[in-house]
C-alpha cells in the first residue's frame, strides 16, 4: 500500500473580511484530534480573505497542552512563516509519530500588528479546541465551556503521512454543524467503530443559507458566506457530505432588509434540497430543517411543509423530529438557551441516530 499525505482533521476558515480581528500581537493555541496515525505531519494555513500577507514568527507543535516538549514548524525551511495574501500553504513535513485519537497542540505566535480575516470557531471542545491572547510571548489556556465560542485564525487543520486511505466525511451547512456538537459526537463514533477508515472535514459556515449568498447590508451578516449550493466539494475530495441547512433561509428575512426581499417558498426550498442531494459530486445526506423558537408564523408553516415533503426522501435524516417538544419548538434539554442552537446533548442525540441512519443506508 502506498504511503501518502491524508487529511487528519480539518475545519475550514470563514470569511471575516468585513469585520476582521485587528490585533497588535497574537498567540493562539489550537488542539486537534487527528483521525489517522502516521509518521509525519504538516499544517494547512490559510490567508484567503485578508488584505495583506500574514507573518507568524514562530509555530510549534506538541503532544502537551503546555508545550514542555515542542517541535518547531517551518515553511520552506524558515522559522518565520509567511502566508501570502489570497493563498493557502502546507508547512514543511515534521517527523513525529502520531496516533489516531491522540491530541496534538499547535501554538502560533505573531509579534506584528495584523488583521486576521480567515476565522474558524467551535463551541464543542473534544475534537477541536482553541484559545488566543493578544501578547506574543504567551501560551493561552484552553477552555471547556459549551456556551462560549472559541475562535482561531488562519489554521485549518493537520495532514498526516500515512498508509491509510480513509474516506473523508464532510460536515457542511450552517451553525448547526459549525458549532461542532453534531460533528464531534459523530467523529467520536467514527474513531471508535471505523478507526482510520473515516476522517473529518468541517466546512460549515454559521449563518449560511441553502439558496442565497449572505446579505451584505451589515458587516456581521456578510460573514455568512456563499450559499451551500455554491460550496460544492471538489470532485473526488470528499466521500460523503452530511448537511444541516435551510433554517437561515427562513430566519434571515426578519433580520435583514436585503434578505427580506428573498423570502422563500416551500417549493423553492424543496427544489434547493433536491439540487443539493443530486448535483454534488459525492453522496450527500441532509437533515430536515431544525425548529427555532423565534420564527415568524409564515416561515414556520413553510418549515413544516418542507419537512413533510423531505421526510419521505431516502437521503433525508429527520433530525427535526428528534428535537421538538409538544409545541414544535426545540426541547430545552437539547438547546443552548436561545431557542435556536442545539447544545451538546442535542448534538449527541442527533449524531447517534444519524450514525444508525448512515450505516443502514451503507454510506460508511
């Protein structure tokens, strides 16, 4: 069997060009749990959205959160790593034996004032976690708190030099996926039951819609990115896409004057789901649209009509049915407290049932 570079774990960065993080100095620590074992690693760094080149004075990798033993990461054999504007890069190979399921820690330090527009974040903390501070010579401590967003910049994941040829499972869609509770719980099941046969890519974008690109009438809304239908994986790059989407198509018209002109009908949403499940270059499955507390009456009627149609489709997992209370809202047990976003318990429930669905449909 040929040895090659494979995706160990990855979460893509979102486009925060409209509200970049402007920091005088940066020190960030990101913890990853690779899904593969191997003898070398390299990092994937991103500067697709920033206006200038980014300079990192030092990057270290360690198996210890406090970096008592650490390995310097270089690019083109240089300790200072420069990510050119509009580019991604893969760092030089670092010889280090890693085991699937064993945490790796990345410490990145930048001493110059810079604006970071490639931003990733998570709420779940078991497979990926992050923390940053605004002092160069500082090693931030990681926090475990499901109610807090943990953000980091310009680092997308880890490649592993391995003999394995795993299936890449993509977690796509909106905040239901990007927050990490569903993908984390599913990822743990993959590690346990399909060791080194499946690996993890989270490409979801909080706030994104299925049908329309982000509104541009506020800097925050402009971070919601392209429609999911435009974010198709490259052919042969992904074995399976698991999508949670559709909720923001119904919610955003109430919060954006631009989106208020893009009110969707049930027929339009159903057509969008059909395109999603038939036009991607790899198999894709989707959940029904999850419930939300603060949704307008007509939008809720549309959600219910769409879900009724979708629930009979073979590529649809009826996640909404698992989470609703007697009034059709998210059960308090499964939400973060805002009536909209699922919590760790909700993610675990969805993942367990989704795992059964994937196995029953021979998708793993």
